[in-house]
């Protein structure tokens, strides 16, 4: 069975990352990332990671 899992992480001004959500859809991950960027609360970008078969997270893209 082939499946994909994406994790969306918010990055604050200090470089700290906090998990926002996980999804099976890259399109949904991009939407979540775009909606959660808010410089007023200190979120300057979001990083989307894809989990591989071994459970390792690989960066797909950064949304600013």
C-alpha cells in the first residue's frame, strides 16, 4: 500500500518550529501553511515535510 503523509510546521521569528497539522494531501498542506502565516503573532513561514517509509521527515517546501 502506497500512502503519503505531510506535516505542516509553523516557524516563528526565533526559528522555533511547532506542528500545525498533518494531512494526506499536499494541496491541503499548502493551504494550511498559507493560512497560518501571521507575522502579527510571530509566524514568519511554514515548512511542509513529507514522511517516507522509514518515518523520516523530508522537507518538501517552505511557504513565506
